[in-house]
C-alpha cells in the first residue's frame, strides 16, 4: 500500500504569531516537505493545482513534480488534483509525458473538476458543464497518449486533424490515472469504466458517504470487466496532527484548526474529528483510526495525509512528516498487508508494472463513459 502526503499550498498566517510566510518561503518549504517524505520512507508526494490566492500550489504541477524528481531517488509524485475541466487535454498530454520522462516514470496524476467556481470563466469554461467537460477532456487525453495520429472532434475544443502529441509517453506507457471526486457519482463511474483508480478525498466527509462512493466505484469496476470489485484501485485522503499525548496535540493544534481558511469558524475540532478523518492525538490513536477505514471501504491502495496546512510552522510540519514516516506508516503498512487477500493489489500500478503488462487496448473506438443509471 502507498502512503504519502499531499499539499494544497495554502499561504495562511500562523494564528499564534500573525506571521504569514511569503510565497517564496511557502514554495521552498514545499520542496523540503517532499524531500523529508522520501527521507522517512513515504512513497508519494502529491500537489494540488490552484490559480488563486491564498494558494501557491502550482498552476502547472509538472513544473514542481519534475523539480522534485531531480532531487529525489525513489519518491513518486502525483497531483491532488489536476483540473481536467479547465486545462487543455493537449497541453496535459504533453506536459505530463515530458515530466514522466524527466522523472523516470515516477509520476501519476489525479484528475478532478475543481471546487473553485471562478476558475471556470478564467479559462473560458462554464462550471455548469463541469461533468461533460471532465468526460470529454479525459477521453481526448487518453486518446492522445495512445495514438500517434489523432483526428478528433468534440463539443468543447477546436477539432484536431492528424495531430501527434509530443513527447510520446515514456516506454509508450502513459502515466497511471486516478479520478478524484468527493461527491460526483459520474466521476466514480468514469474511473470504473476505464479501469482507472478512484481517489475519494474525504477530508470533509463522514465515513458513510465515503463508503457509498467507493462501493459504487467498486461495483461498476467489476461490471465493466476489469476484475473483481475488491481489486479496484482505491485511494483515500486524511488529516492528522500528532502529539505525545492527546491533550498536548489538541492544545497545540486548536488555534490552527479554529482559524483555518477552509474549515475554521465552523464546527468545533472535536465535532469535525468525529465527522471526518481528521485525527488529533497520539500515534496509537492515528493508527487505530486509519486501520478502521479498510473495514469500511475494503482493502485500498493509497492513503495520503494533509499535514502542512492552516499556517503550521515549517519545523512543525517537518516533525509531523517524521512521525508519520517512522512511527505511524510502518505499523499501518504491516497491518494492512497482513489483512490483504492475495488477489487484491498491494498498491496502485507503477510505471514498471504498467510496462510489464504490455500494450493496452486502444481506446479510440470507445465512447466516453456515461452516467450510471
């Protein structure tokens, strides 16, 4: 099973000091977090894509991914998420293939519609067309990676005639794709239709909702003939803050929670922790909480944690990554592996495993996925 961290790149004042890092400081810290993740044995570092303050997550994630790949050896990189709705699929095909070459195949990407309404008109799109855009754009992206001579016509983009995306994917093998969704069954269906991964970033949702979305994807994955439902490739999000004792963890993290730009000034930290995966406590409490998620959604392949948000100081974030990598993840890895049936994938596909699988079925004759009835 893959374990890692993801960032949304928020530039948030520290509520205990009032100081906010500069954009440069925040970007430089992000690089340190990724390098620390590799140092302590984590598998994945994922970055969001944002085009608006107060975020400095890259507008073009392959820039950061390629930069980090040059400074690491084993760490894999993903997005959380790439906006399939407002990015041109041609540009996505080219940029991620280039980054794939630079990283030696240590890249996958998670596609999503995005939850910032103003982004759509900034890029000439209509948020009311979010689902059709996601479906059509991904169909084109797949085609560009799997055909060298593409003639195509759709609803949202100018036609292509005899177009070849360059560079071609490394070893003629496109990166593995996750479809990230919080509440859209159409996106879960799209992931199932193509046999791709489904990532439910459930950091604001209760386990019942997460279970419903993942189980829907699993059923449709099996219905589309990609394998048994429990073999579907699933990822989950999470949030933790770890202390020596539960009391110390809560005392330290409370002002950050209360003033966070995303969920501050709403439910209490205790209420939010009960409703969502946020776990503020000891190493053992985090381990117990996250082991329970496999009981709810089945054995899954990737767990990403958000640890660098809400204005937390850089040295605290580095310490949290250290604790995750050295005390939490080794136990979770062992326990999840012990309970995993032999026929269930231990992790998501890698570039090496995809190359070993051989050429994939061409998708140019397949219609884009439709909403499940």
